[in-house]
C-alpha cells in the first residue's frame, strides 16, 4: 500500500513539473503580432537588400551551372576569370 502511494506521488510530481514547464513555455511564446514586429526588425528585410541578395544568388547559380557544364576544375582558376 505504501509503495503504491509513493508511485502515485512520484507520477503526480512528474506530471506537475511537466505541466509547469509547458505552461511557462506557452506563456513565453510570442503571439502573431509580436512575430511580425520582430520580422520587420530583421536585417536584409528592405526591398533593396532583397534585390541585392537575389542578384548575388543568380550570379552564384550561373557560376555553378557553368562549373557543371565544363570538365575543367573551376576552383583552380585565377580570380577574376572570364570565358
């Protein structure tokens, strides 16, 4: 009988600790408005910076495509190189 009570108390304690952790986690999670506000403050969020990033990504993809189409080791080329 005493061992059953100990097991019940242990399980209740674990459930209580777990419930407390989940409750604190839910309380700390930002809502949708706070998330949108944080996104506005992120770096590279301006349209000009996004356009620059798209341009850089296009250049990188073009270089990767060219490297895939040639048998030459493009890593050994001197920089800047042209066709």
